[in-house]
């Protein structure tokens, strides 16, 4: 079998083994944290209420966690 060399040749999430899925989930969580931190920085730069924005994001994350396994 040929070695996969291009992004379009990667496995789907379902095709990954357990460890590969765990690494993928960790990478996605880390990306989400970076995005949220960038959003916080933008909110500060624009003079928005950062505490209110953080609370909204936290509630979104709580709702997402609640959907796990359903």
C-alpha cells in the first residue's frame, strides 16, 4: 500500500484507532482554546464586556459537553 503523502489522503476520524482519535480530539480542543483566547483578545481590543463574553462562551461549552454521548 502506498504511503499517504497528502492531506486529502488522510483517514477519516472513524478510521483512526483509539489513540489517533484521542490525539485528534486533543488537537481540536487546543484549537478551540486558541480561538476563544483570540476572541477574548478581540473583545478587549474593541472595549467589549469581556466578562459577559466569557460567561457566554462558558455556557456554550457546558451545553456542548452536555451533548456528549447523547
